[in-house]
C-alpha cells in the first residue's frame, strides 16, 4: 500500500487567538443554520449538525 499525502493547501490549521474564535463562531452558526433547515426533512442529519455545533460551542467556551 502506498502512502497518501494531502494536497498542499487542502487543509488549514486554526491558529490561536482572535482568528480561531472568529472561525469557530462562523462554523458554529453554519452548523446551527443547517440543523434548523433539516429538522422537518432529515431529523438524523439535523441531530448530527446540532451535535457538531455543541462541540464547537464547548471549544469556544474553553477558549474564552
């Protein structure tokens, strides 16, 4: 089996400080919006997005 490498620039690490909190806040809002839009059509997926939002909220609370 050959080694697989990610492409350069395919992922970005979140730096500490103000930039990290802004990125996490944006992702938190995005997951909440996705969850609210899916409650009627796909409850399992909405629950997944809510759990991701909760994880990000926990990280944000620990960052502050």
